[in-house]
C-alpha cells in the first residue's frame, strides 16, 4: 500500500470514443494527503479520467494506477467515489441505503448503522433516517449520497462535480467536511468547472482543456510563478511617473489602472518614483492572478465557458469502446 | 469480503421485495382472501342451514332408501327413513312447520319407473343441490332396474375400469398417471419461472434506471452483483412458493372437509384432493423450479444488462420467452405419450427440462436415471449460462445507449 507517494497516477493515458480522443496522452498524479482539483470546462475529459481511475472505463493507451497498483476492486473499495451521474435506490430507507453502501465496501452492518446515524446527525438528517430516499429533496438526497460515499472512511475521495446542484449553504457544509477529511490525512481528488471553488480548496490543480492537460501544479507555486507583476493603482495628479523601463503597458480598468510590469521588474521602484513626483497615490495594490486568468492564459480564452464544447461524455459510447 | 458484499446485495433484494406491497398482496393476502371467500360463506351457510338439511325420506318402494341414503349423507344431509303410512304427509308437514326437519322426499313406484320424485321443502334448495338430488335418485332407480336383469350397474355407472398390466415391469411402482397434476403443474412451473426470471431482469435494470451502477460496480465485481441479485430474487421466490404451498395444503387438509360439510354440492372437490401430488412430486416440482429459475434468471439478467428501460427489455427478452413457450406448446403431446423418443429427447434439453420432464414425471413412469440425468444436464447448463451471462453482464451493465447487435454481443462474450 504505502509503496508510493501517489494515491493516483496516470501515465500517458489516452481514451478514444470512436475517432474522438476524450482523453489525450494524459500524465497526472495525485500525491497522498493532498486536495487536488481537476479543472476544465464541460466535455474536457474530467469525468472520463475519473471513470478510468475507478476502473469503469479502461484506457486505450497508457496505464492507470491506484495506490501504486492496478485499480482492482480491492483497491477501489478504499476509495470513496461520488460519480457525476448520481443515483439512489429510491425505495430504500436513508439509513439502510448508506449502510448498504458501506457493506458492499466491507463495513459490517452494525458498524455501518452506527456511522450512518452519526453522519445523518452531522448533516441534520436524523429525522429522515427511516424515511425512504425518494421522499427527500434533491439537495438532501445529495447529502445522503455523500454519506454513502464516505461511510467506509476511504483513504481517497474522488468527487465528480460534488458541489453542483447544492445551495450555497450546503456547498459550505460540504466544503467544511472535505477540509476535515483533508485534515485527517485523506487524499481528495475532485473535479469542478468552478474556478473559485477550486481556488479556495485545492492545494494542487490540474487544468485540462479539450482532452489535453494544460497545467498540473501546486496552486501556491503556480500563483507565485504566474504572478506576472500586475499592479492596480489609483492616483490624483499627472501621469508622467508611469513612464519607465519597468512598465510594459498601462491598462485602464474600472476605478483606475493596471500596470503590467516587465519580467523581473521591481514595483518598489515605480512606487518610489510616484511618491517623488508628488502625485497623490490612493491605491497601490499587487494583484494575484486568479486561477481563471491563469487558465485562460494557458488554454486560450476560447477554452473557458465555450459553448461549442461537447457536453458530458455519455456512458454508452464509453462502455462500448472500453470492453 | 467477497461474500459480504454478495450477501449485502442478496439481503437488499430480498428485503426490498418482501416488504413491497406487491409481495404482501400476492403472497399473503391472495391465499387468505381466496380461502376466506370460500370458507366464510360456507361457514355461515353451515350454521344457517343445519336444520334445513335434516331430511326425512319416505320410501314407498322399500328398495330405494338404502341406495340413496349414503349419497345424501355424503352430500351433507342428515336423513332418516319414514315408513309409508296413511297420514305420513300430514305428520311430516307438521314436523317441517315445527322446524324439527328441513323437509321430506317422497319416493314411490313412479320413481322407480321414471326417476320422478317429490320433495317438500321449507326452503327451495339451490339448483346445484336439486341437480345432485335428482341424479342420485335417478341413478338409484336405474341401478335397481338393471340389477333386476343381473347387471352390476354400480360398477358400470362408476365408469368401468381399465387395468394396466406393465409388460416391462419398469416404473410400475411410480405414481398413477395424473393428467391434471401434470398439466396444471407444467403451467404453474411456466408461470413462476417466468415471473421470477423477469423479476431478476427488472432488478438488473434497477441499477441502470436509478443510476447507481457506477457506485456499485466501482465497489464490487459485476459477477458478484449478478449473483446477489439472482440469489436474492430466488430467495423471495422460494418464500412465496412455500407460503402458497403451505396455504394450499392447509386448505385441503382442514379447509376442504369443512367446506364440503357446509356446501354438499362441492363434494366433487374431495376428488381433487385425492388427485393431489404426493411429497415426491412436490419435491421434484420444487427441484425443477429451482433449476429452471437459475437457468432463466441468468438469461434474463444478461438481457437486463443489455437494455436501458423496462420497455426495451421486454422486447429483448422475446427469444428467451420462446424457449419457455415451446415446452408449453409441446406439453400436451408429452403428457399423452411420455415415453416416446421425442418426449424423452425434448425433456432432456435443459431449457425445456423443467416443464417437459415435470410433465413426463407427473403423467407416467419415467425411469429414475432419466430424472437424475436431467438434473445433471440442467446443472451443467446453469454453469454455462452463468459464465455466458456473467460476461454479457460485465460489459452490459455499464452500457447505455443502443442495444448491442449479435456480432457486438459475441465480442462482449469474447472479451468479457
């Protein structure tokens, strides 16, 4: 088990549906204990990648390893997998349902019931324990699914678009639980197309666009390296101080200007020049690049929110090719 | 670990089904309601009509009373003979008015010649009772007349007898041919095998329609899921069959005598009870059901895995349905000539065995080795079907979209 530092590792993985490459020579690693975000627009290959990790699809080329070995059933039961296509057994009672999901992953029924009750209480669903799943609202069903995903205390959580369909309050609840699992040492891999969410939660991000990996890095390092030097300023007075070798160009933005600095330039020099020139500086602010901008910068503006993307890979074509 | 998750699936299938309204309705209420429908009115009838069934029989012929008395008693009446005397009618009218008897029947010379008799009754008997009474009296008269000519009328009117002497000596120890048991049993087998095999198909579709398939298949082998589903539904079917058989047995052991005493016109049912299969046949019936269920459940599981909706599956199961219908079409021929080479051959084709071998066993003398062989063949067929269905299931369960064509299916089986 502990023979590698990676919970998940993909090596040159390609998956074709018909002639189209759904995932194209993909290298990807999730180090143990990290929260890793798989980011990309709809149809970029996130779900296909996750299905290959879970052994539901098989790659046409390359290899997938889970905890350092083939993703066989024994290893997969150590994963808590919340698929994009979320289902429930409607006629089952909530507690029975989550207990059942624990049981097929090796948690005895008594233990499963105990944990299930604890989780239901934590998510405010105690009163629903003996109600049928079909009687719950969509949001509550999603919580039940989540409990089913984590009941067996997996070493790795794989969550495919876990936040979609949840209201902001429950998104926060879920985020907090994900953080708790992270604090306990659980490895977490989740896919999302919401950059803000990823920015808040992730330690690592993997950006994919159009079936290809664009970027795969530690988020903090990424941001540091991507900080191209953008300074937001507001001032009163003449603008002569904005002429200088450090400044590539000036962009007018709402309520002021963005100074785009040249590589290696020191913003401190500019600030000093401004103060000396006697202008009244109201704001001088180093701008962190947002994940969204980084993504656009690397994948091209067309890749984000493009409506021309094929949406959601359907299982059908997937299995037909993956037998 | 492996058995734990199979066990979890069995448990889930079993409990979900056994708790469903359908199961409770079909299993428990159906026999209860059926029994109640027959027994309750009969019970009340037996309370209300007790006095009405106390009959006096005035026999002017002196030969008819002893011939009709037994059959009247068998039909639920209490009878006593009154001697013919001048004012017997007036006396008996008075007794009927008092309520000490329910009525009286007059038999005289005319009865002997034409079968005509007169009944004085406080309540008009039901048409069926009238019919029973009429035929009893007419037959008694006919018997008497024929006996006068030296004919054993009773034996002849009972339908004569054909004694079979087995030349081969083989199988003579087996049950008497019982057409009804063979025929109805075959139909019942067809119904229950189909019913529960289709349940397995639906159960397979459940993961797809509920979109649980990814979660389940990522945690357990498809083969284990299929096994759990089949065993779960199988356990439900045995529960249901057991309840039905016990209810039926109870009906015949305690319900029927009560019924006949209350409703004499239903005495014919007593004959049915005698024709009921013995424990050996019941055991074979359950055996044929269990083996048949496993074969067809495997096939239906594979069909379920290929399809995406109940409607689609119903179409796709057609070829399998034909495999069950063929023996039902053949069953009459097989019952008529259970030892013919055709009947023997067909009954040893495993998918036909449950229905046709049952029909042969119930209707004639099938050598024990053939029965044993048929179970061995079915067991081998189950293994083969499990292998085949498991492979189709493995690929199909994750499949959505178009149903596979035959070449695609072949590829699934090859790579599965």
